[in-house]
């Protein structure tokens, strides 16, 4: 009995779905290994899909269409095979998260947070966020100054002088950071912005010391103020601020259905895309064979004519 497209696609689609389910089990088992194998499993996913699509289209071509198949038919076989695997994978993923990997959603949500945080570290700091950081550091230094005044840690004679130097420092510090952070490869990212800003803060302070000569006692008060301010500034984490403002963008799953659908749809899209190339390869391969066969047949006819003429 001759096979049909549905028969071939059902067989190989089901096998592809089972193979992808096995890959998901292996991925779950390897999750605790201290190695990011995401890229490896992505490549494995593509290889598995290509192999089963190839087997499906080739079987249909060789056993149903007598060794020759055109691209639309070849792609149709691959598309139906992919659709069958989509159904199998979707059913498996629902079972997987419901009974096999019960902490899967929690793990996936945590992974999404980690990936988002890692991406955010490399993002460029916007001018709005840079101004927010400077506003916090300015307020912190001013607050430190007021606390030191109230606790008599700054001599009365140095109070006005210290306040003037604080204002000069903050002005120069703000100008330097806003003008320089976008040009500095380290300071332009969230991961390095705080270090860049604190370096500018110290540089401004050292320049102020070099240009301004006055009472050493007042400089001691200023030095103490700068050190206390720096300690407080280190508590400001612009990355955490940006994360709190953008964390609503992180995918968060509370149901297994959207997660399962998401994975199954990725298989469907990959399968349809790869089916184009597999179908093209198998179609072209057979056309070349047919042309060679026709050419060989033509050569034989010509040899027969030559023999007749010679005789």
C-alpha cells in the first residue's frame, strides 16, 4: 500500500516531537551544571529539526513520488511534519511543567531576571539616569555637610568656607560627569558608571586642593566631609535604580500554558523556516539526478545512431 503525505508527516512529526522532548529532559538534567549550555541546546534543537525534516521529505520523495519531488510538495511535507511536532511538543511541555519539572516556572522566571539584569549592566546610561544619580550624590554630600555642622565636626570659622568649596566641587563634578560619561567606554554603562563618577569626584577634589591654599584646619574638615560623602555615595546603586524602573519589562509566567505555547511556537517557526532549505536541497538534488539520467539516456541514443550510420 502506497504511503500518503499524512502518513509520512505523522510518523516523522511524532518522532521529531519525541526527540525534542528528550532534548528538553536532557536540558533539565543539565540545568544544575555550572555551565551556560543555552547555545549548545539551541544548536542541538536546529540539528534535530533538520535531520527529521530531511528524513520526512526524503522518504516521501523516494517512496511516494517515485524519486522526484518539486519544491512546493517538498515544503508541504516539511510543513505538515513540523505542525505534527508542534502538537506533540505542546502536549509534552504541558505534562513536563505539570508533573516532571514542577519548579520549572520559578526557574524560568529567575533566569529571565538574571538575563535582564546582565543585559541591563551592558546598557548605556541615559542622561536622565545620569542626572538622577548626580541628584542623589549631590543631596548626599549636602546632607553630610549639614550633619557635620550639627555635630560640631566642622569648625564655625570654616563653615562658610567649606560650604563654598562643596558648591564648587559639586558644580565641577556634575559638569564633568554629564560631559564625560557618554564618551568613556566604562562610564557609559550601568556596570561602570558609579566607578567613573566617583573617580571624577576625587579628581575634582584633588584639583581643588592644588588650586586653593588656605587654613589647614579647614582642609581637614573638607577632607573629612569628602571621605564621609564618598562612603555614603558607594551605597547608591544606579543599576538597581534602573532595574526597579524597568523590571516590568521582564517576562513573568504564572501559568504553564503560555510557557508551553511559547516553546512549541518556537519549534513551529524554526521548523517552517528550516523546511524551506531542506526542501530546496532535496528538490535540487533530485532534479540534478534526473538531468544526469536524461543526459545519459540521450548519449545512449546518439551512440545507437552513430553505430547505425557506421554500419
